[in-house]
């Protein structure tokens, strides 16, 4: 998998010249069609554009059917290319549609949000949500290329920057203590985004290449995600309380750092650093008593579990993470209680 | 991929002992649940059974959703096993559901028809039909094992034997001229089925292992299938004229042998042998003038095409086949006309 961090005016024509596609389609959502598609349109030969409704709630089978139908109507053959232009939803769903259309056509990712640049676009996890379960149906397949142009997220709302930043923080916490000490001394607006995107992509690519199908070491990338995903899923149904991915993961990282501390894996000082910094950036998700049980139940559907037992990736030091640690429901309840108060 | 041809009473317990699954489900259709499931039930530990409606017309997304939902309801994790017990529909659809549930759980194929034993169960082509297009959505993924027990097809109706026999004939024609000369001198009831199953599986496995994703040599397995699939799809909508897979492929093999002859790839003698033998086993599919155009249009959706041009696997001698041969619509029309008269 080739990952290019450079202006699309350079990377896209080079990629297309190296390949010989029978047809090209761009998959966008309503937002990226309006704001990002104009930036690549002129570098493409004749192509088709397919537009999704914007939002995680449309990352479902119905949207897949629409994409498959559009590719079929255009009589795309196996030598066609799908370009996913958007954030995580477009990339995950578009990648899955490409990986399954006629048993697989090529696709490339052009991530347009900070979050998808540092996370979803790298690593080949593709899929859709299914009846309320996040990324429940999907496959692992690497794109032919990931083309990252940091020009896109410079126009993102602060909200989206914060959301992506959570994954950057995660990459520092699990793999680079020195970088963690740099970022935690700066607020959101003082960060060097170009540097951080390259840094995160390098860490993630290195881990994914060691273990593409998540049988082992790749699981460390799930730090913060067992409880984080459960929180995100729990609030998904309620538009007023819905969380951004990064907000949910930030809460998950605090709660899971607490579990790591309780298990003697990390010192109290690291837990305090994480807590203090993440609360300063993300605030605290308001968790009512009635939220706890459903959130804990959702962790049972986590893909890293085994025999109904929750297995977590937990920090075992600054810049270091272990995985497959069994965690009980009682331990998770205690962690959510700690987080709340 | 391990392929065992032996009684399931031996192969299934051995396989399960070598693995350590967190949960097991059996996918069957209404027929195999009744006739085949009793034969394996007692060799399995605690398991769940999921039942599909029987028939190619149910090999669709709706059935996938039902299977995914059943796995979710039973809280199956990534370390679970799905056992596909049935013919091509159960194997293709069940394999696809397993390959995409939580981005992939293990599955094994226990093919219960002659056709699926010699064809679908070997090779990892998984998928479903989509809006009338056969196997349009799917992935390539090999099962953990294929367990073949020839006891199943000994109770199959003659119809099903004939259907599977077409793929056996194809394997001989593309790869083993001596075996072709053996089988073509016997009628359906004189064949040595145990020998032919092992022979076909060995030929297919050998080809698939050289080229699992069908970038090259594997395409020879599509001899007879460009026109055959188009015929099968065309008649699918009409219950009175619907063809068995083997009947459609037999017609495709005759028409495509005619094209090979016209292109100077094979001698007239081989075309005559093929014609004579296949008509004697399968009779002639009744093609009206009005059928020709829709059938020819359907060949444009064939997955082996490139740039809207039909590419065929064509015999280039007895026991030998080439692939990626461009064929025009006029050539196909002439071949269908030849077949009809």
C-alpha cells in the first residue's frame, strides 16, 4: 500500500498514469462533492460521480446497494477504479463496495478529514454498520493507494479537528512517549498538523503492516475503543446526545487508562496526565446512571472479544500498549464511574 | 486449504479437534437440514443451526441479512466457525456471510451436491446474486477446509447428477484429454463418480492455487460459462424455462466450442465430439429468436470482460484451454444460431 502525503495535483495524476483503468468513479458524500470534488475533478479523465447522503447513520446496506447499482448501471468491469473522496464513512463504505463488486475492483482513499487521514484511510478496515453495530459487516483489504492532501482539513470546523486529534493522541500514547510530551503541552490550536498527520500515518502503517488482519499486535490500535465504541454506539440513536468519534474515544481512553492503572500496568502520574489533557480538550461526556448498563452490554459485541469475555488493549507505560487483556464487567463499570465523577 | 474426500464421520471430528472455536453454527437450506444435517449433527458439539430457503432465487442480500442477524443474536465472536452444509447456494452465500461478519470468521464447506463438490466448494469464490446478476457481489476467500462425502449425492435426483456432471466434463475438456475420452464413451449411469469427484477436485484445486484471484490461468475454468451464465440468468426469471446450472453450461460449452472452431483453435472433430456427447446427455435448450438479444446483452456483464469487450476462455485443443480471447457480439450470435439448429 502506497501512502502519499502531498498535493493531489501531484499525487493523483501520477497514480493514474501508473495504472490503466477501464473506468473511474468518484464516491463522495453531499459535503465532499461540494467542497472537495472541485479540487480533483480536473485531474481526472472521464469519470462517474456517485453521491452518498452525509453522515454515519447512512453507512449501511442500503447505501451499499445504491453504490453497487450505480457501478452496475455504468457497466463497470473488474478493471475499474473507485476513488473514495471523503471521511471515514465514505472510505469504509466505498472500500467495502469496491472490495465486493464483482468480487473486488481497485479503490483508492482520498481522506478529506483529519480523522480519516490519521485513522480510517490507513489499514484496510472496510465495512458498514449493521442494525446498530458499528463496522459489523466488512472485510480487510488494503487500497491501492492512500492520497493525503492536508489542504482539506484546513477548512474543517474545529469540531472535526478535535475528533481527529483523539486518534493522534492515541498513536502518541501507544507508541511515542516523547511526542505525547510535546502535544500535551499545547492546546488544539498550537499543534503542528502537517507534522502530526505524517507522524500518525507512519505509526499506524508500521503496525498494520506487521499484522494486517488484526490477529495480534494490531489490536493495540484499539486502545480507548472498547468503551469508546460502546459509548459512540449507545448515543448514536439519540441525535441530541450523539458523540463525534473522537469525543467517544477520548472518554474511552480515560476510562481504559483507569483500568490500566487499577491493574498496575501504568503509574498514577500517566493516568493524571491523560485525564487532565483529554478533559481540557474534550470536556466530559454526560453519563447518566441509566446509560451504564446499555454501554456495558454493547462492549460484549466488540470484535476483539473471545468467548464472550471482553479483551482490551491497555497502556502498559507511556508510549507503550499491550493487548488481549481480559477485563470484567465490574472493572468496566468502575472505570465508567470514575470517568463520570 | 485442505480438501478431504472421506466419510464426514472421520473428517469432521478431526477438523474440529485441530481447532478451538468459540462457537459453531451450521448453515443449511430446508432440504439439507432435513436430509444431510442428521448425518453430521452427532459429530458436532453444541451449535446453532441457521436455515435458508432453498433455491438460487434466495441467494440474495435479504438472506445475508438474516444470516448476519442470526450470528449477531447469538453473539458470535471472531473466533466462531460457520459450517456451510449444502449445494452452491449455501456455500457461496454462507461463505460470503462468514467472510464479512465482523470482517471475517472461519468457515468450512460441506458440499452436498455433485455440482458443489466438483465446483463451487473448491476455489473460494463467494457471493450472492444482485438484481438479476449472478454472483455479482462477493469476495475471494478460501475456506479453512472442504469436507467432501460422496454419500450425499448418491441420493440425488438424476437431474442434479446431470447438473454436476457438466463441470466434470468441463474439467476433462480443459485439462485432461485422456479422461475426456473415457467419460464420453459412457452414459450418465456408467460413470465412476468417486473417481470423477476426486479427479475434478484435483484439477480445480491445482488451477486455483496457481491463481486464486483469477488474474490469469484460473480464467480457463470459465470455459462454457460466458454464454452459459447468460443463458442461466436469462431464464432465471421464468420458472417454466429455468435451467439447471449444468444444463446452461452444457449449452455454453457447445456454443463456445463452435467459436473456438471458427477461430481455428480446435479441429472440427473435437467440436463434433462435444456436440454429440452433450446433446445426448442434456438435450437442446429451446432458444427463440426473441431470446438471443437479451442473452447477448447479458454477456456484457461477465466479470472477465475488459473495456466492455467480451473475453472468453476457449478450448485450443483436447484437454487444453486458453483465456482472455476477445469475442464479438456477432461471433456469439453466430454460435447461438449454430447451437439452435
